[in-house]
C-alpha cells in the first residue's frame, strides 16, 4: 500500500488531460478552467530579472527561509497594506509558491488522528495533505445564503477539542467571495478559545472589486494565532516563478522551517530579488491595471452566460466568476452542454466539493481575443 492511495490525482491535472484529448481530436476548446494568467508580467520586472540573472554571484544555493531582501520586501508590503509590524528575520519565510508552503505547513502540524477544519469549497491542498498525514478532515459547510462563509459557530465542541488547523482563503477560490473584518474577528476569537492555528491563504489579495480585502494581521493578536500566506503569482502574472511568503509568530513558523530545510533549498535568488523590487515599486500600479482587466473580462463573460440562463455577477475578488447553472442543469451537465455546443469549458462547481453542486467556476485568465470568441460562441447559443 502506498501513502498516496488515500488521495486522487490533483484536480486540474485530470482536467488538463481531458482538454488535451479534446484538442487532439480537433476541438478548438476555449478553457476557463485553470487559473493561470496568459497576460504578461510587467516589462520592468522582466528587465530587472534579466539583469540579475547575468550576475555570477547569484547562482548558488538560496537560503532555506528565503533571501533577506525578499523577506524584508514582503514585510514592508504587509506594513503598507495592513499596518502590520513584522520582523523579517523571525516572522516571515520565503516560499517556492504558496502551494509548497501550505502543503509543508499541513504536513508539519498534522499527525494521525489530528482534525483539520477545511471549508467544503476550497483549494484542495489542505484536505489532501491532511489525509496524506493520516489526519481527519472536518468539512465546514459553505452556502450562498451565508455569503459562502463557513458558519464557525456550528462546529461541534467535540471537533473543536481535537482540531489543530483552520483553513480560510479570502478572497475565495472558487467562489470569489470576500470576508468582512467582523468574520475574521470571530474566527480569531474561536482560535484563541480552542487553541487553533488559522491558515489564511491570501493568494488573490490584489484582485478585488468592491473593497480592499482585510487581513488577520490587522487584528490584535492575529500574529499569534494565524499563519498568513501571500503569493506573488497573481499579483504580477508570474505563476511559473513560484514565489510567495508567509508571515506569523516565530513559534508558528518553526515547524514549517523544519519541513523546508529537509525538502528544499529555497527559490532561485534572481527571482526573489526581482520580486522583492516589484513588491516595492510595481505592485500598486500593476495591481490597479489587473483589477480593471479582470473587472472588464468578468462583466463580459457574466453577461454572456446570463443570456444562456446562468446566474453570475461580479465577485468580491479573484479572477474567478462563480455562478449558478441554468434551471434544468446540474454542474456536470451544464459544463458538458457548453463544451459540446460551443467548445467553451467552465469547471463544474461540484468538483470543488459537494456544496458546489449547481454552480460553475470560470477563470478569467484567457486572452482578450479568446474571451471575445467565447462570448460570441455563447451568444449564438442563446
């Protein structure tokens, strides 16, 4: 028996294979599946990286915890955004992407019998790593009536007594929902009372439409009970660079550091140094540009899907359009309908969890030309 027998292949690896087969058969599929931006990074960032790659002194091993420059830039970003005062030497760790960091954190904190609290609609890595570590996932119901926010007051006391980690992600993948500050305050109070560690994944914090997202680091005591992940992938269209950082109290980060020193040697130095510069010099202007791009794309696709009977609108944040399938369809049949009739792929909401039945998710990371083609095809359906 293998340890991996308890989990399946990564969700979007399976979807990639399905779409690859369709394209091999001659189908021109426009995919709104995986959230991987095709828009280019800022040219100034590419120029900065090119100059750093040419330096002969930057091609050796990187520090396990990230370069001092990258950690300092991350902490300065959090100070500007959220007023958080952090020590980059002890309260921040550079990561090879948030996926690596979240996976290592869950493995570090989970042992056989540990309960981790994960929303029913969530990025799959927390639940997967809990199972790999022989822990137990307690799925928190999520529904539209409560703004796609798990009802923390309904977690049974017996579960809370055994729980170790609570995973939250706002702005949220897949629903695009945001979390008001009051919700974060309630979650932090729960963590204090039950000795929980909140894992807050802020991968989409620069993509928002109704108001800037809030951070646990704004709250008194947040650093003691929260490990907060911040990704550069969506900030600058650099998913392939694999760059992120995590902030928390030193004692909370210690297990993660142990995992990292035993599994990796840190990201390529020029990537970290270029990103550190971008966090200080480019993020404000480029973030505004990104928000306008995704607002325009989301509005156009939502209108096209509404014409075929779906219900969708501008989310609180992220580049994901989350909506209700038309009457008479379930998640899978609506996806098949669009794929068969228009060559347009959206992800069935049920693939993210049972509470996603009746919904779909569309990632607005395609080019403007492909988006326009998809809107035209959908228009011919309606």
